[in-house]
């Protein structure tokens, strides 16, 4: 399995070497650790340099868009060419918490989409309570983004799911599909074609059942896989193979 979205520098329950050992024992062969703010741009690269199985991204989460500056943007642009950086992200729109003003989020989201276009990199997108505007962005930038990207931790409406699929983007799903009240997420998973599907944990967040209450980690990916296989009606081993092929095709490790 390939863990396509986690935050290794956020994990506290175990030392990193233990996390990597447990993940390997669980069948996780590669991990993508995601940058979210100016403070961890270097950290994710350092992790990827120190461990062959770790890859990373460069970007600013919409929560932290207010912290983005021209200097930060220039740093991301420069570091995006690093051999272990597989995408621009996590970028996007989040109008649920509005930790950064909506107009600021939109400005930087557009800048990062343009950057990904210029660098021929895929994007890792966060979207919450921004379905209509996000759909407009996906339609606008899909022709420009040759390698597309993923709308990760998908929990939006089916209309946005269909738009993303139609525009050639992947959808990423995690432990939310195991939550009793997350019928909307499972419906989006059902809608998504196998060839546009990615698996992730988004750890340390969104720990899957039956480990709710514990810190999430890439080593819990098998619980997401089992539930995903059940929902899609595909044997877990076959689905794991498809998901790994999808991740390889998108990120080109």
C-alpha cells in the first residue's frame, strides 16, 4: 500500500522509527508526508531525505493562507524541484473554519495552481464548505494541469465529486469512510471510479474504526483498505494493487 497523505511531523504517539516499522509491517511501502504551513516546509523535505520510503509535498494549507508571503511562495517554488517533492500541496479552500480570510485563500490557491501548471506538478487539494467555487477552479485549471492532482480527504457533495472526476482528478479517502454517520463520504466513494481512487490516513487525524480515540498513523491504513474494499465490492488485495498503481501514476515516485 502507498500512504498518499499523512503528516509525519505531527505524530507524537510513537518515535518516527517505530511509526515506520509499524507501517512497514502493515504493508505500507511508501508514504507521502504533506506540508501545510511555512514552518514545516523544510521539515517534510528533511524527513524525505532521511528515509527512502518517504516522499513529500510543498504548499500552504488554506487555514494558513494568511501566513503566505512572496518570500514563502518563492521558497516553495525553489524547493518544489527537489527530487523527493511529488506535488504542490496541501492547497485549497476551507470556508468552514475560515482560519484565513476567504479572499486570501482564493488568491493563494490560484497562485499555487499556476505554479503547479508551470512546474508540471500535480496538486494536493483540501476543500471544505467551498464546493461551488472549488468546482469552478477545477474546471478552469484542469486543461492547464497536465498531471491533475487529488482532492484529498474527500467529504464534499456528490456534485463536486463528479466535477473532480470529470476533470480527471483523483479523490482521496481515509478513516472517515468507517465513521457511522459519514454516509455522504461513502456515497462519494461509491461514485468514484477505481482508476481515480487514492487511499490515505491524513494522520494524525481521522483515526479509523476500531481505533477511534487513538492517534492515527499510516499503520492503520489496512482498516481503511478493508472498508474501502467492502464498499467498492473489490477484494482487498486487488484493490490495494489498483490503489498503488494509481498513486504511482499520479506522483511518479
